[in-house]
C-alpha cells in the first residue's frame, strides 16, 4: 500500500482500510490513544505527522498496532538520518526558535501542504520562519490556510465555524476569523498545536535547511510555482497579477 506525502491521518487510515490492511476506526482509536502515543514518545495529541509516507508491504489484515508501529519506525529512520545530515543547520535554528523535534515536524507538515515543487520548499520554509522571528513581522502569525482546514477536519472537538464548513468548499470569512479554532494561524501566533499532515523527506529537509531568503509572502503563480515577495506592497502586486486579474 502506498501512502502519498501530505495526507492527514484520517486520509491515511482510509487508504489502509480500503487496502484491507486494518480497520480505519481501530487505527484512529490507537492514533488518538494517549498511552500508545506516550509509549512511542510522540509529543502531540495524536499520531499526526509520524505516519511516514512510503510504500509498505503488509499481510492483509495486519493488527492496527503493528501497522502504526511500522510507519512510526520508518518516520524515525528517515528523521534521524536527516537530523544527522543537517545537525549544524538544526542547531542554528534551535538557538533562534527554541524548537523541539516535534516543532520541526509541525513546520515540515505545513511546508508539505504549501509547496508543490521540491525546489521551492526551502524558500517556503524560510518564509514561515521569517514570519516567526522577524521584528518587522508583527504579530508573528503564519497566516496559512491549510492549518485552518486541518483544524476543521481532524480534531474531535471542532469550533462552531468549523462545524458550518463543508470540506469541499473554500474557506469563508467566518473560518478565517475563527479564534476558537486552535489551528487558525491567522488568529493565533506561532506554530499550531501539532502537525497537519505526514510530511515527506523533502519537506523535512527543507525545514531543517531553509534557504536563508528574506521573503515574507508568496502567492501561487500556477499549479506548481509561487511568486515570492519581501514587502506587502510587492505581494499585493503579485496577487493582482496572478490572482485578481486572471
């Protein structure tokens, strides 16, 4: 069974169920179980972010615990390799941001959802880091739609605005203004409470080694690339060019 990059845990569980590997509800139950998470040193409220996207070979069916442990183990293998390869870069970012490994994973999941091209991922990672650390970007909010969507789809407790939202629809002003959604990075500073998907190795690497650029904004030019900007005025010109005037 192949798990693509960028899926949240409920999407992963659905794929595993459709492949007749394990029951989605049983996988979800374990994925939210505090004891299971503690046993596997997962800091967040769920297993989100630790189901490494890859191709796996399971006997159908396989016990849910074995399935999840296999995917967590693969995540650790890839994460530890990347961490060894980029130890100096990670150390620099830790001193600047005071991030744990879990915090790096949260950012990698956001980069995974925002970047289509692997070449752009280090730039997008840097944009978000710049928003968090620059004294000129206040308040330090990430301002990214995928975190709102996640908060409206996966947590068991959802805000009223999220309950009114259809996941097939675009986000509306009521969701963008929703301070009751803890994953709303337009309303809350810093990182969201946890990862929003399972990032692949490319997004992890980009987060560990961002490109050092000075951009604060980006907008999609097409389905595969973005226009980056250092100032809000430049960003508005890009929005006019690529979004409003299409």
